[in-house]
C-alpha cells in the first residue's frame, strides 16, 4: 500500500520541477525580453519628447495668430457700428469674462456702444417659477404700453416682453421707430430680477439696436432641453424686434445639447439668426461684430471653425 509519505514526496517533486522550469525559463528569456522592453520604452520616450516639441511649436504659432488677430481686430471692425447699440446677454455661467470684455471692446472699436449686460441664471426656462412669472407677465404690473403676445407658452411670452423693452425696432419690426421707454425697460427688468429670471451685470441696461447672446458648452440636467428652447425663443424674439441678433459660443456649444448646435440644426431658425462657434478666440469676436453688421442687411450665417461654417462673415460694403 502506498502511504501518505509517498504522496507527499511525489507532490514536492512535482512542485520542485515546476519551480526549476520557471527559474530556467526566466533566466534564459530575461535578457532578451528585458532588452526589448527597454528599447521600446526608450523609443516611446523619444516619440513623446518629439510630440511635446511639436506641440510647443504649434502652440507658439497659435499664440502668434491670436496676437495678430487681437491687433488687427479693431481696424477690421472700425466704423461698422457707428451710432449703433448692442445688448449683451450672457446665457451661460461658463462664458469667460475675457469674452464679454473682448466683445465689448470691439463694439466700441466699431463705433458702437454696449447698452448693458444681462445674465440669465441656470434656471432660465425651467418650470420652477412659471406660475409667478406668468402672473407678472400677464398682470397689471407691466408698464403702460408693454403689451405681451397672447400665448400659452410662458417662455415665448417672456421672450416677447423682453424684446419689447430691450430692442429698438428695426426696419422689419412692427411699430418701426418707436424706441422703448427707458423707464419701462428698467421697470420690467427690476420685476424679472425680483423673480430671479435674470440679473444685470451692468449698472444700467437700455434698449439696443442689436443683441449678442453669449453661450458656452452644453446644457445639462433634466431641464436642459427646456432651457435651450427658451434661449432660442429669446434670441429669435430679440432678432425679430431689433435690427439683428447673434448667438456666439465656443466649439463645444455646437455639440448635442449646445445652443449653437440647436440653432444650426433648426433650419427655419438658423435662416434668421447668425451663429458663431469660436467666440472664445479673437477671430470669433471679430466675426460676432461683423455678423451684426451683416444682420442689419438681413444676411444671416454660420461662422467659425465648426463643420460647414464660414470662417468669417463677408464684409458689408
């Protein structure tokens, strides 16, 4: 009979053989394998350094282009908006301060003025305060002469009232030549600010000939779709009442859920609204101003670096 010690010795012999095989195999392969791996790592490190050098060269070139665009921007837009006013509406908290300042500066270089800066909170277009908002927009609190459109859509109603008090009627708008009463504008904005529908980034906000709605990135959350729809309605109303409106955002805003992308995907809307997808660059801000000039001649377009976009608006003679 085979006893336990026999089994134990057999198992030990098997394990020793396996261990010996591993040691011998590792010893034989260690040199070539290790050398090969070291060569591959060295090659990858060299490729990485080359890519870093190439990236630095490209970044330096881009910086030079940006500096050039910043330098020539005022000359390119000079005299294009003489005695015209522009309202800036910030539709996203992700819009950089330098974008707002850059557009403001270029409007000044074009001979125009910024009538004020409005900011729309993340809840704009959400249903949270719809009841109180509708009560204000349809109640006796509105100033005399501000007559909202009849609609069951509260966001459309809001857009119509804002356009009525914020835009100087263009040649295609009804009641041409009737400039909104500054007191009425201040009253409506104060009421909407009380309802947390908007806020004012400047001490005063007055009626303007044009509007630029600044955006960035994509909307998120359960109310993202409603917010985007409300912003499109607002831009459309401002455009229809005034001399033109532009929606200016970054390249991310072209993606699904972005305001620029939503407008470009809606052909009837994009036919009347100009969009910019690189306003975070000097070239994009130049395009925003030139697009306003084109809007004054009823010419709308898609400008920037996105697919199918025209690099810059065609200068208006």
